[in-house]
C-alpha cells in the first residue's frame, strides 16, 4: 500500500507534461500517491472585495473553472496509473507562500516542481518562487529541468565534508543517503563531488594587503587540498562509495559544478540547503541558489531536518 503522498507543482508555461511524467515515475517507485497542484503563474488574480461587480466575479469563476479543467487533464496519466491523491488549483499570491502552505498541510515525502532559467533581475530581488522554496521548504525539493527521463541515471552528491559554509556534519550524510536512495530506486550510480577554494583564487588584493610579508600560498593550498580530501574520502568510505566515484575539484561551486555535470553526463545533483537569518542569507546565499540556473540537470535539495521517508 502507498505510504505517503508526493506533491507536484505544475505550471502551464514550464513544460507541465514533462514535470508530471517525472513525478509519476518517482511516485511509482516510492509507492506513494501524487497530489497535483496546478499554478497559472502568468495569471494575475482579479481584484476581490465587496466593490467588485458581478461581471468580474463571473470572469473570475470562469478562469478558475478553466484552470481546474487544465489541472484535471494534466493529472489524467496519474489517475490512469492509480496513483492520484488529489488535484487542486493554486490561487494564492505570492505563489511560493501558497505552495509552502499546501506542503505544510499535506506533509509530502517529496515536493517536485518544474523550473526554468531565471533572469538576473529575478535573482537579485529574491522574489522568485524557486528561490523561496529553496530557502523555506521543509521537505525534500526536486526541481525538474527540461530533460527527458533517464534509464540509468548518474547522480552526483554535492557535499562539503569540512563544513566551511556553516554546514552541520549530518547534512552531508543526508545528501549522500538521498542520492543513494534514488540511485537504488532508479538503478543508477552515485558519485561524490566536492569543490574547494584555493588561496591563490582569493585574489591579489588579499596578498597586497599584507605586504611585505610573503605568503606560502603553494604550501597552504596543498595542506588545504589534503585536509579536504581526507574528509571527503572518510565520507565516501562510510557510505561504501568507491574512490573512482569521488571527485575533489578546486574552484568555485557555481563554476565547477555545471562544468562537471556536463562533462560527466550527470542527470541529478543532490545538494543541501541551510536556513539562515535574513542578513546572513542575503550576504552568503547558498550553493543551490548560485548554481541552479547553470545546471543542465535536475536538482534535489534536502535539509538536515527533512529526510525522505
């Protein structure tokens, strides 16, 4: 018997059929029902209140009925597979708040949503739905890119075993376990990827600031590499991951991860997200936020307080 529900958010302008197909396959593997939440992001709600005429009310009702019809049509493959939990239309604005409220109500084992490229303006003002979900969603969040499903996926667990970005040690373990869980379900393979910043990449300005002292940059870089590799190998050994699938690369995550994904045919990257206070979040950001647009594959985001059942 199915144990729990998944929640899939579909948008008419973000390849909803592909998102539904991905969600249906994963729901079948997880043996859970699938709740379909349709969101028409291009539709701005008509004004409400006692001053609104009956004609406007009629238009609003007509639009809602049209949306409900689209949602039911998109959910038909799920219904035919016997995995449909519910079908609903999201009317809340902001959209992210409505999705989060729906998730809190249903407590899904996994929230899945289609995603697309975000403009620099969307990223800078921090209002886009996907960014808000990355920051606030308490449940595992799977963001679907516009790629067809894979038969034997290659899954990369993006970890930070030295915890240089305020990551708790448990989060890396949760990332690896989530990657291995889906690799087992999908008959895929898991590799670890860890990026680290070399001292030489910090910039000449830092070196100039402490002249005439000469920094032993090469020695410090080598020690940094050794410390990071030791922690990465220990994480791999605890989880039975062979050294051939363990990758440590120097450079910034937003530069290295997309290139690694393309070069190695990665289908899914599993990453961690942290809850931070407002100012700290704006200054630091998160790796998931920085690389999401640049990754050509699906992204699964997990937290240290949210595990897949």
